[in-house]
C-alpha cells in the first residue's frame, strides 16, 4: 500500500522546473524584461524598496559590488571548497593598483588601469595560493585571514601608497553624455514621470551614482556568463570532485593542487575587478575601506546565500549589503540586528537561502535510500 | 637591531606576558576545535565579557591604588571569580544558542562559522550599545558609571602599582609581569592535569579522538561539549584578568584583534593541542615584540602573520602537531 502511494504521488513542480518548461521565446522575453527592470530599478523609486536616507543609486552600486565579490568568492568557497577569510586583500589590491596607476604615481586612464588591476590581483592570488594551498582547510582560513591583514597593514604603513590617508583623485570611468533618462516620482501614491529629476546616460559624475550601478550590472552579467561557462566545463567538474573528496579526486587523475590554485587566482581576479570598480566610483581609497570585517561580510554573503549556487550567493550578497542600508532607521542597532539575522538564517536555512543543486540532489537520494531501507514513513 | 639588543630583557618579559594572555585565549579555540572541529569565532567576545565583568567588580568593590595587601588580594580574587563566571556563562550560552541547534540539524561546518559570526556581532554590539539598552529599562542613570560612553575605552581602576621586583639585564621585572606569566603557566598546568587525569577530561579526549566511538562507549557527547565550552570560557576569563592587569583598559571590540591573535597562536602551536596553545602563545608574543623592535612597531601584526605562514609551510599542522586526543593518549 505504501508503495502505491509513492507511485501515484505526482512530483511537485517547483518554480525552476516550471520556468524551464516555458517555450524559448517566452523565456528570452522574460529575461529581457527582468534585465530592463534591473537597469531601471534606481529610477523607478519603488516605495518601500528604495532607501530613504541614502542615495538609492549609491546603495544599489554597493549591492552590485557585493554581488560581484560574492560571485568571485563563490568560485573559491563554493566551487573549490577553500575557506578564504582574507578575500578583502584582493579587493584592496585591485583598488590600489587602480589608485597607484591612475592617480598616485602615474596617470593612466581608468579603463587601462582596470585590466592591470585584475592581472595583479590574479598574480597575488597565485603568490599567496602556491605555498598555502597545500595546508588543510581550517589552516587555510587563518592563513588567508593573515594575508588580508598583511595587505591592509602594508597599505597603512607604506608612505608610497599614501599611508593611512590613502589615495585621492582617482579618475572616473570614461563616459559619454547621450541623453537624459527621467525617473518616477511616487509622492502622490501613484507613479508619475518626473522630468526634473533625470540621470544622464553614462555620465560618470559625482552626485549621481546610477551610471556606476549600470556599469557594475554589465560587469556582473559578463562575470556570470564566464562563471557558467567555467562551472560547466571540465574545470568546474574538477573543482567539484576536489571539494567532495580531495584524495579520491587525486587518485582519479585530477591534479587537485593546480585546480585549487586556478580557483584561488580566478577568485582573486574577480575580487580585484570589484576593487577597481569601487575605486573608480569612490574616487578616493584608504586602508579603512578594507577592514578585516569586510572579508567576514563577504564570507557571510556566500554562505548565507548558499555556497556553490550562483543565484544563491547573489541573494546572499543582497541580504548582507542591502538590508543594513535599508534599515538605517535602526541606526545603532543595525549590526546587532544583522548578527541576529545571521544566526536565525544559520539555524533555519543551514544550507543557505538557495542550496546548490548538488545538496538538494544528495538530500533526495538520502530520502530515497531511507524509503528503501525502512519503507515510507507512515503518518 | 641595536634597539633589540639593548632592550632584549624588556622585550622578552613583555612578550612572555602578552604571550601568556594569547595562550590562555588560544586554549578556548583549541579546545572547541579539538572536540567539534570548528573555529569558534565568537570566542573573542567571551574574553571581552570577562574583561568587563572584571572591571565592573573592581568598580563595585571600590578598588583603588592605596589598598592594603589583603584588600588587593581580595580584589584580584574577585576579578578572577567575576571574569571566569561571566566568560564561562557567555561561552555556554554561545554553545547553546549558536551551535547546538546546528548540530541537531547536521548542518555543514561552514554554516557554524556564520552563526558564530552572528553571535559575535550580537555580543559585541550589545556591549557597545549598553547605554542605550540600559535606557530601555530606565537604568541608565542608576548604572551611569558602568554604561556611559559605551563605545569608548573602559579603564581598570589601578589596584596594583607595578613595582620592580628584580633586575634582569637592566630591565626591572615588575610584580605584574611575574604574576601574569607565572599565573598563566599555573592555570595551564592545572588544565593540563584536568584533561589528562579527571573523568571529564578523559571524556573530552575521547570525543576529540572519535566522537562516535566515544558515544558508543557511553560518553555523553552534549555534556562533554558543554564542559569544553565552559572550560574554554573560564580560561578566557582568566586571560581577561591578566590582560587587564597588564594593559589596563578594555572596550567593546577589544576581543576582535586579540581573538585573531589567539587563534593564530593556537594554529601556530598546533590546533587541538593544549601544550601547543601554550607554546604558540609564547612564541607569538615573543616574535611580535622582537619583530617590532627590528622593523618597527607598526609592522608588529605583519610579523606575526608572516611567522604563521612560514611555520605552516614547514610544519603544516603547527609546531607540536594537532589532536587533543592523540597528544597524550
């Protein structure tokens, strides 16, 4: 009897399957609409979502940098399973390379400095990873944490890098002023197009951070495409094997050390890119922007979202960066509430907000096995 | 370099004193790691709460610099009692609230790190906001001395005046230095005996070695874990008293950098290894002091982290190797 119920029970379609079942043109249109919505978000000024106390464009830019960082860190923590507590070091290296090359000691344009920043961050990832990736997981955590602090303290103590005062006058990304985009005004309860409050398309200025958000969004899309390609390739499978059982992977002929190093340096490169983006928007960087706490927030974003699931870590990054900004009315209690939220999330979603597909597969397999062993649990 | 040679004795003694504090905090990390295989990120706040309890108890008792010997002994004893009780309590609460629910759900180890980070934020912010929290209860006037300026440094009223006791190569070793170093080593010896001889210590070692086999042999795992947190917390409380006597101030975020240092010390000596924590603490304290004498104080922390990286390269499991269970089974 119990087996018959198992067979007749219709498999519940979850959201993902339903979306996957849609015809292709519909999917393309939906994705395009979603993309347009994301780009228009800072101009829509939707009540409740929009932050009242701080510029919404700026907040969205911050959220976008966190998303970028989380995607990079996800390669290291989620795919390769290496706990990196010093990710802020690469973020700082990216920002400082841009600062040094475009303001402090040379005057390269921002666009030229960014690729150099990415490469330098990547090389620093290799330099840190090559000796330390041989130590086991938990040791790696403290070594990387130490690395993050070494980077920050070097910035503080090196006069060549501006010392504690940092680097100012970093040039902004090049822009063109094409047309004005109006925003919506909700003050009467219904949306009205507000022609007085406009954003110039691609003018990277000082007062209006919306174009920076657009730039960040474009970069996120590029990184996502790269992420999907790498994850589905041989490299992605090698990471998964290494993460699950390093010795077994090694026995199967996976050069685990080389793949771990690759993950580490790719993650570092994306961290450097985010740092470069941050430097271009802020125009000013100092060691204070790269506290150890930031590394911990980055890790929190990845783990809270669900390490290994790229949509999950994006959500995690949004949780970690957006909520403290949105709930500024809690003012002093922000960090406390954030800490509570982390604990609650950890207890109620131990696999993260969106666990990676593998975790769900394993769970289902476990359930099936249990059914085989003990029969269906009778209610 | 000349500075190092001239001040060698002074650097050694201060290095040992601060190293003793690192070692005592490191014990908490090592203990929990040995039993649960996870980094108790909230342990730094355990230390911080102990330090506040110690300061407050001296304030309540009206401790001052002109106390008689008997009074000073009483004050210091009360500092230990208050700090150890508070730290032990906080550690057990952390285990109950942040770790046990996860263990019950078989959560992946990484998520325990997040819940610990959350607990750490909550604890340190609660201390940093104590003035506002007291105001909710209308107690901010009554408790003014204890809660005002809650984001600032809180000094310990001076109760022991540092006095030179004997001269070591030109450095007056003070009574505080001796008390801190000797006291910390004594605590370590007591703990070492507790772990290797008592019934509970045997339980801790058993769980560290093989949790499942220990459970099959009738060891109550939950109880052992609770005791582990309690002992780690009590040691952090003692560390807080030594730290206050040596440094003299505390604040709501004092735990963070000290915690990172102590964890470094634990890893340096071989995490999960009690004697390793002691050795790691002293090595770290000394290296920091010598290093900053050679390359400048501002590079102090860089020296300690570089030392850690170099040691891990050559001894991947720390100076004395890991495992609470295997060390002296």
